[in-house]
């Protein structure tokens, strides 16, 4: 493999930002130099002209729709969009068709990705009301390195994987060696709210009612339950797509008792608010719902102070024709992986949030939370998955890089254009365009180490 010397970079990690150079050899980071002219013979020298150099993003919350829903998206199309957005590794959620609730289904997805993914790839396994013992068997037999976390839908969403039995939840939250990832919405609350809205509007419910149906009370009640279970069992718990100020406060307090609790939000909840539903309609429908300006501000504060550990895109494509249906027939989900990092960079620059927070939230923290081996960090010996960002460049977002062809970010001006991406030590993106075929840079399956 080629040797590269990236000079005149602004290297940003979760701990610091400094001018320096970085050497790549054999797919790994050979060394990092903070000053001087490094001696790295035989390397192709690339002057980054002061641009930002970060570890490639790891998006552990994507729905690439393969298998079973490939008219919306597939591993090949969406992993390419990921790379163009500075994301070098993804971990896909289990609510595909069939559901990835067994090793057989996970292995099928790994096989598909091995022949089609443009980025490094991994998959979560899904919990059900009946497979806890099976998941324990997988972990005891050493199969845990082949899947990421254990996804638990404590509220129903796409795929109908609701886990609602208290005894089952107790068993799942007592699992050790893996992180439990939860979708927190109280099912009873959501169903009651939906029934009330149907009684008033029929099927053509105004989309601005979505935050009242998938309400803050539903999120708070479910997140409180998840936290109580995690405190009881000492669970490594990762709370997904946090959307309310109350959840941020609960998580901040809970982390002081159980430091194994962590939290994610997405660019969607940091960028949009409930005032956008009248304009965007079904294009903004996602679960949980986007909430108020005040919630958005609280989430930004939580991101800034580290209460929010990670950013996951929750990339969930649907055809625009599907999103233009009436409320009760419109599926929930937003295509966003191409724009997640630039959107958050834009907000960070606007709000004075240091780039070190962006670096930790997009790669370092999720690598730690899931036990991803050798990826997500700029350090000697780590895999050379790297993203170069030009903060002086702005661009107008569009949906052309998604198979579904649209995004609610359409028309917004974003900063932090992804200029270059290295995957396993080989250029995958240059000048914001894909390089030659994927065989050249060889995407790899992620390896997941046991979580202590």
C-alpha cells in the first residue's frame, strides 16, 4: 500500500487542536508530528494548506434499508453518501427485512456489505421479547466481535420491533460485555396521543401535530425507565436520538452515578425545530419528533458540555412519494448522513463550540462506547481512516447523493466542506468527489471488543 505524508494540517482530536503532519503507511497511522519537517522517505506528500484533519466519522445509527427495502436505499448507495459526508465507518440498525435479530441475519448483512459497501461496515443486533437468551449465547460463544450493540426499541418505530415486557427488559439490561442502545418513547402514551389526533382529524393529521403525538412526555417517561434499569443493573446504556431538554438533564445526573450511561443526538434535532413542520411536512417526520427551540438549545448545551456524547445521523431514507402521503401513511425517517457532519460543524462554528467536541462526538466517543478496534482516533498505530475539512468552503445542501434523491437539508448553506477522505490508508474522496473503485481502498468489517 502507498505511503502518504499529510503536511500543513490542522489536526483536531477530542483533546486538542494543533498544526502538524501525519504519516500513513500500510493502512495505518505511522506517526504524528507537531512541528518541524518530518522525515518520511518514499511517501507521497500532500499539503493540506491548513485544513482540518480529523479521524473519519463513525456513524453508529444508520438505516441503509438492505435487505428488504432497497427501493429506498441500499448499502452501496448510502455508504458512498457517507464517505462524501466524511463518515468512514457505519453501524447499521437491525430493523431491516428480515429483522437482524439473529446471528444468521447479521451474517447475511455482513456478507452483503463485503461485496457492496464503499465504507467500513458493522451491524447491530436487535432485541425482541423472546431472544435475550439467544443473544447471551452469542456473547458467551465469542460471537460478540461480529456485531455492535444490542438495539432495544422501547417504543415502536419502523420495523415494529417493540420490546415492552418488563421481565424481558430486566434481562436485557443485565447483559454484560455489550452496550445496550435504546429508542426511548413510551408506547402507551404515543398510541393514546395518536388515537386522540385521529378522532379530531381522521387520517389527514397536520404534520405539526407530530411532536404532540410522539410527545415529549413519551420520550421522558421511557428514558426515565431506561435510566432506572441501567442504574439498577450497572448497564452500559447508550440513549439514542435524545430530543428534549428534560432528557438532557436526566442523563447529566445519571452519568454521575453510572458513567457507563451515554447519549446520542442527531443533527436533525440540533438543526430543526417544531416550527419547521408546517414548511417541510412529512419530510421532517421522524421518531422521536423534532421538538421546540428551547429543546434544541438544551441539546446544543448538552453537546457543548459533553452530556451528549455522540452524533448519529439516524439516516433513514424513504422515497419522496412515500413522504408526501397523508400523516398516518407517511413513514418516519430522514436521509441525512451526507450532511450530518457539515451541519454540526456549521452549528459548532456559529455557537462557539470547539472543534475538539465535534471530533470526539463523531468518532472517538462512539469507538469507545461500542469497543470498535483501532478506529475513530488519530494516534500512532490506528487505522488510517481520516477526513479533511475545509472550513472556508460553504456549499448548498441537496439530496443528489442519496438513492431516494432528497433531504430536508435541501437549500441550506453549510460550512465545513468534506474535501478529502482516506479509508484504510487509501484516498476514497478527493476534491469532494469519489476516487476510483472501492477495491483500491478495501472497506473492512468493524471488529467489536468486549465492553468492560
